[in-house]
């Protein structure tokens, strides 16, 4: 090299390892700073000093300093941008042209809002939500809350307060106060609840000025969006009439009351249906975004990865049978596998945060034992239920434990749907149902199985396919009656898990 010349680090070539380290350090500091906007940072005593990470602005200043130093020493695009460019190139090779452009995203979003799907589900959404909220309001006025159980008023807005029952208090507390850890694992704590919905609620609260009202609007808007996705997905497999029936079955199902609550059901349903919808179209970026959201929304969200991976394998096997398993199909299989990992990555991100807070990345899972999960096995669950029925008779069992009956009935319906769903639709749908039902049953409880199965949308696709048109009204009326019962229980602070 001639004297006086300077190496142009912007030219193509290998990047030193220390540059990547500084890039990742900068990115990590930015992520930590952003997380501090939502959660209270840790405060750790090291004996000789106390390390406190509470101010996002100080962390951002450190990030700016590290980033500036790195660019002074080596002028080249940072590692995240280089990796993103490579990922875009890979995705665009297996996706439709322009699918990742902002203009395309905006056009697709407007198309979804203005589509026949949205118009078809709007009436169902309004009728079902108004009916269940009216039933809840009348129950509160006519029946009231249990006399022996004082319950807090969680929101000033009447609609939000009606929707804010039971676990809603946990989500609102996370949205307003973040996560805390006191080291005592003998009582319930917030870390059992995932951050996706509380963060969205907090952001909506910033916009409209009230977190509880924002949480209520996020739940309702997510449900409407999910129904539009479900209609589109069902229309491709069944036709318009059956697609509308699937939407009706889901919207009026017995535990659909939780779509009118400050709960995660609406957001989880939206993410799951959205992920399947875009995987079918090889719109990988959108499918990844929905999958990541599911992983960040609920503890069982990571199970979606198994179903999405099955969908990618099914697609590859179909291409092989048709003699079309070429380079594009192989790239689609690999990309589909990456997309399938997003729910696990979402759960992993939250587990990393939990590790920084508690020292155990799976402490959120351990906390669920405080709600009665994982204390007995599946065989014990079966023996217990058989003993109840044998001792009290079926009618006595129904009279004594009506909520357990409905939860168990929902589980039986879901289990019965697995095989016909696999034959009629896809193995991926069946895996989605089986994984989400098997895990709680293996933990030895029917707790919350009703509201869990109400988000397993392939069940309602199957019902729309097999229930004759002349009998759908009776099915929907029966579903709506049971939803009215669950609404009365839920909105009046009576036990409904």
C-alpha cells in the first residue's frame, strides 16, 4: 500500500469480528432501552455495589456512543442492516415481487378492510359482541356481584370496566406498571402473563389517553380483524356460504365471551389465523410477523411453530408428488421453516427477559402452578372425572360442576375434530388443535380449556363443512345460549375458568 493512502472500509470485503460485536452491542442496548419504556428494569446488588438499569435515556446514550465509535473506526453498514438485506434477498426469491414494499403492505391492508370478507363479517361481529356485552350488562344490573366477594372497579369507562374481569386486572397492571419480581414463588405474579397484549394496550392507551379503554379497543379490533382473516381462509377451502357459517360458529361459540374481555384471546386468534393465511400465500414476512406476535402473546403461543412447520413440510411434499420440487420449492421449505420458528423466538425473547429478572428463563412456566396447572397427571384427571360421574351420576355431575362440564365438553369436541380436520383440510390444522389441547390435558387439568379451544379456528371450519345448512341455525342458537350463560358468569365475577 502506498504511503499516505487510506483503506476504504466502505468497499466490499470481510468485516472484522470486533465490528460485528460492536454492532450487536449497539443493537442490544437499543433493545434494552426500548424495553425500559414498558417495564421496570432490574436492580441487582453485587455486594460491593448496586447495579440499577432503570433509565432508557442513559442506555440510549450508551448505544449512541458505542455506535458512533464503531463507525469512526470502521465505516460500513451495521451488521443488522446487512443481515436484513440478506434476509430480504432470500425471502424475495421465494415470495411475490414487491410483497415487502410499504406500498404493497398499505394496499393489502386497505384491500382487507374494504374487501367482501370485511363486509361479510362486520354484521356478525356487531351482533355477537353487542349481544354478549348486553347480556353481561343486564346480568350485572339484575344479578350483581357475589355478596361475599368485593371486586375492584378497574376502569372509569363503563364498557372497559364491564370487559375488565378476572385476569384483566393482571394485564392492566402489566400495561401500567410493568413486571416485578420479589423472589417469592409461593404466590401468583405477573410474569406468568406474556407481554404482547399488555404492550399493545399500553400503546393504544397512549393514543386515546386511557390504558383500560385502549385494552378494550385492542381486543375488539383484533377480533374483528381475525374474523375477516378467517372468512378469507375459509372461503378458499369451503366457499362463501360455509365461510360465513364458520365465522358465525366461532363468534357465537360458548366461550367467545372472552373476545369481549380484556384478555389475550382476540390477539392470539388474530395472530394464528393471520400466520396460516399468509403462509398459504408464501407471504413470509407477514406470516413471520404474526407468528412472532403469537409467541409474545400467550404461554401456549410457541406451539404454533409445530403447526407452521407441518404446513411447510406439507407444501414441500405436495410439490414433490407433483414433480415440482425444484430449487424454488426447496428454498420455500427452508424459508417456511424459518417462519415456523417465529412463535418459538417470540417466547424465547420473553423468556430472556424473565431470565434477566428472575434468573430462570422458564419462571413464567413455573408460575402457572399457582393457578393449579401441572399438579396432577392426565391419568389422574381421567380417574377423577370418572369418579365424579360414578359417584354423582352424569346429571349430578352437571349440576355440581357446570363449568367443568363445559370445559370438558370443549376439550372432547376439539379432540373429536383432530382426525376429520386432518383429512378434510390439512395435517397442519390438526397439529394446531392437538398440540393446544394435549398440553393442558397432560398437565392434568381442564382449567381454561373452554376459552383455549375457542381460539382453535380449524374446529369451526370443520363444523361449517359438516353441519348441514338447514341445521346451522339450531347449532348457532345452542352456542349462543351457552355463551349467554358464560357471559353471566364472567361479567358478574363468578368463577369461569
